[in-house]
C-alpha cells in the first residue's frame, strides 16, 4: 500500500481547502442561515411541529444532508477534474499508486471537507433551534458514510466531465432535486400515498431518513434499510471507480 | 551495460483504429541518452506514454529495471520520471510543495535535503517559495524536470524538452541533461530538434508511422548513413567540366568556380587523391579545399524519405 501517495494527494487537496477556508465555509453557512430564516422562521412559524418535533429542528438533518451531498460531489468532482483540465493528471496516472490509493486521497479529502462543513452547520443550527442528537455515534457514522459515498459519485463525475458545464450539471440537475424530494424539509409520511411511494424510489430519502433517525429517533424507513442503502451506494461507487481505472475510461489512452 | 528498459513486440492500436505503434522492439542501456526522432504522429509520445503507464498497450511487453510495467507496475513506475511535452503544473502551488507532492506520490518519504539539491541543480532554489504561476515559461519547464527528479528515478523521459524555448534556455536544458547523465540517470528524449539529438544523444532511434526504423549509435549512424562533401575552389571559373573529371560525378557551381565531390564515409577509399590528381592533370589550379559532413537532419530526412 502506497500510504505516502494517499497522504500526498490528501494533503494537497486539504491545503487547497484551507487556502480558501473562508469562501469554503462562508457560502454553505450563509445558505444554511437563509434556510433557517426562510423555512425555519418564516414558513416554520406556521408549521408547529412534524411528528412531535419543532419544524425548525426537524429540518436540521435535511439541511446538513443537503450540504454534505452538494459539498461531497462538488469537492470530489473538482478535485479530479482540475488535474485533468490543467494536464497534471499525467503525474497521478504515472505514479506507483493503485486506483484505491488515488481514490482514497481524493475522496478522503472531499469527504473530510464535507464533514467539516457539516459540523460547522450543525454548530450554526444551535444558534437558531434547540437540537438534541439521540444517537451521536450513528449521526457521525451516517455523516461519514454519506460523505464518502457521494464523494465517490463526485469523483466519477469529475472523470466523466469533459468541461466545466458537465461538471456542474449533475449536482444542479440531479443531486439538489433528489435532496429536496428526499424529505429534507418534510417527512415522507406527509405526502399523499402515491407520492410517498414514488419518494421511496429516491435513494437520498434513505440517507436523510437514517440521518434524521440519529437525531430524533424517528424515520421514514427503518434505519437498517437506510444503512443498507448507504452501504450499497458506497459499494456501487467503488465498483464503478475500479472499473474505470481498470479500463482507463477517460483517463488512459 | 545491462538494459534498464526492454521493449518486446509492443503495439498500440487506438479505439478509433489508428495504429500508433507496431511491433516495437528496443533495449535501452543503463546510463545512456537515447534520442527518439520522428515526424509528428510517428508514435514517439505513445511509446513513452505506454512505458510510463499513461496509455495501455494493445500487445507486447515492457520491462523497466526487470519489472513488467503491467504486472509489477509499482516497482516499474517507481524507477521512472516523466517530463511531459506540455507545461502542466499546478498554478496555485508553491514550487517546493509541488516537488514534495511528487516525491510523496511516488512513495518516497519527505527528504528536504534531496529536494533542495534538485532545486539548486536546476537554479530554482531562489524560487522555491514562489507560486508556479509566477514563474517564466523556462522556469516552469525546469520545475517539471525537478518534479520528475524529486523521487530519484533511474530513468528520465523528456518529451520534447525544449519545444518552444529560446536558444539560451535550450542550451541550459542541454547542460542539465548532461549533468543528469553524469549522475547516472538514463535519459530518453523525444525531440523535433535534430541538432538536440546530435548534440546530446549516445544513440538515435528513428520512429516513423509507428515503426522503429532503426536504432544506432550516433557516431555509427553518421558514418553509416552520412556522406561527406569535398568542395574544391578553383582560381578561375569553368564553362564546363573537363571530360577527364566526369567519372567523379562532380557538381559544378553556377558561377563555375567550385567543384563539389560527394563520397561515402564507409567506402574503403574516398577517391580524393585520385580526384586531386585528375584536377591537376586537367590543368586546373586549386585555391582552397573544404570538407563538410552531412548533418543528422539530412541523415534523418534521408532515412524517412527512403522508407516512405
């Protein structure tokens, strides 16, 4: 195992994050504050509670998940796309490092950034609403598993993308709608039966449900199913990256 | 010298059907400088890219330091440093950090003393804390070489190292390459500048249309394929060649004052003595004699045109 290669990639990616730490943190924190103001205070003022939880607190896991998914995908996709764009990818591909080591460096850094931002948002939420975390261990576990899984997805997008437009299109057109329709701001049980059924086809629903369970001990789907869904997503991502490195698709001639 | 790179029946056919390399066989000795010459699209960069792991071969085998580049890719790649043709460098990183990154990527622990030696050798030590984007084109090229040397490779690939750089920088690069060779590094370079190969290489390989046409010791190549010219300057102009000089197949300059005699360097006898005797017998008086050897460029062009 080339641990030094993993560390080299991870360190460079984290250094980029810390170089622009204020932009990296300010944007998601500001967005979250706006969500709290709009959904928590303005709209939430008219919704007393959801399944016994104050609406402002109810949306906290969904808001964190929204940011984690967006940050994981964008950080990982940019992380691998940028070397492709400027041509420095040659060095990564010619290094004595396996696909797993390269992925561990990029995905590890992207997931770390997403988790750090998520924790900052969690702390920010304490200023607006009272949040109690029922299962702290599982909260962290869901957070890390989701960050890693979606960083893998971002890594795949970064390899697939041929230009910056393609780099943006999946997060904008797929991830954000899935999060909004996955119960970030409501419980699936609030939907009419038909749409509740449709919502269950959305993989993000399982992530948000599991994460919300770790906060409030209530979920749209059993927590075991949520864990299984995250694990499945993680394995699918790993398999796809392995296949890409094996075939060299969009990486090697 | 033992071979540090062994290439056997290497072929590459791209997905579109283009054959970039066809059954290439080549051994590269440890410590030598091999220059790969060839026209655009000949397959030079594909060959380098396969050895470095950037392109997947369609058939054949490559071993670096005895390690197969596919089954033992870690050991093989650890021996290789690559300087690409394009200036590809992280713009917002500091010079010294880019070298540390390269070293770590190749599995070597941090060694600031080695990084300093490399930066000093390439006259970059003063720029170690500069951001890459602040450097001139020539300095960026040197940073690329420094990055390739950061993990102490035994083999260095230089893909068009002096493409687009000015004359003084080119000479500076040549000096760097000579110093690397003196330190025992095997160097394989591709170049469009034949003067570069002539100046630096121990051996020359000529690639055309994906095939390795020949690999020869540079001096032997020049002797084998090169021709020499003897120019005889006369004291007075001639209207036509005397009949007694016709067997020498001389060329008469337009002003009639110079006779040009071409001869094969491999021939047992050059025929110069007989020519001079014949000139004297024809009653011509000689002002001066000049000999010239054909350049590698002429040899290269001759070879490529001959094969075409």
